[in-house]
C-alpha cells in the first residue's frame, strides 16, 4: 500500500520480512506492511487512516506504562530530527494479546515540514544490531527517493543514488556483478564501484551483507 505523502513511496517496504508502519504528525497511520500484519494480525484496511494510539495501545517492555499515547515522545523527537533509538515495547495484537517487539522509529523529512512522516520498523527478535542495520538501510533507500531539491541541498548524508538502488535491487535478486553489468549496460568495473559505494553507505564489509539488507527491504522481489 502506497502512502499519500508526495515525496516518498514506501511500497518497497510492503513485503519486507519485518513490521513497518508510517504515521503523519497527527499520528494517523498512513502505511502498514505485510510484516506488521503477520506479526500483529491487524489488516492494513483496518488500521490505515486510524490513530496509532487507538490501534496499538503500546506498553513499555515490563507493561508498567502506556507509551503509545496522543502526543507521544516519538513525535517530539521526530520534529527535532532525533530518531533511530532501538527499544522494546508490547504491542496490542488483533487477538487482544500483547506481543513484545523490538522497534526503531526513523523520521522522513520532506520539503514541507507539515508533511513530515515517522516510520516505525519492528520485529519479534531481541536483536538491536538487526534493528539498527535495518533502520540505516531504510533511511539510505528513502534518501535515494528524496525530491530533487532535497538531493541538491544534500539534506541527507550519503543517500543511495538511483543507480545504486538499482544495483542493490539486482544484487538482492541474486544477480552476479557480471550479470548486473549486462542488464544495466555498464562495465563490470562500474558495477564494482557502485558496490563499493553501497557497502560504505550501508556500513557493511561484504557483498553478501549488502544483498541481504536489500532482501530485508524487499528490493529483490522483482528482478
């Protein structure tokens, strides 16, 4: 399901193997992926357009305090541009049970500050490194989708370029560097240069790790 935000399309996250949802500053859910549906049981048609605190009613990890409330702290952090902290909370499932998840919020700036969007990535594993790497990768991909004015102003550090996104997608789909060079009509050396840049921006050392992140993002689903 696409968002109604003008600068970004989150469809690449729809089939990612973890939960992802996005909300606007009024805490209205604008995007809900299949991973979120699998983890929590809420179908997208039942949550998109509703306030997050009405649907999720999140508690902290030890269930002692409600943390998903109107005007939650994540919004203040988003307005200041401070997100990416990994933490655990108990989310309300469609069944009425609560599931402990590891969650990372990331902010997506747009040219119009009133259109700022907050994306939450979550999964059922207690793995902070996985959460941080996924968040960094998503931010890199989204930076590559940013508007021309944002790119020209370099408001986002080290975004993946359109060509790097394409190379990452083909890597995630299982293509070798030589196959990628043939498909894109560029030299093998050029593909190697793109790969080096991708690894640097995603903070990984090996090609396989970059390809795995691409698959985590759902980029390899349509080779």
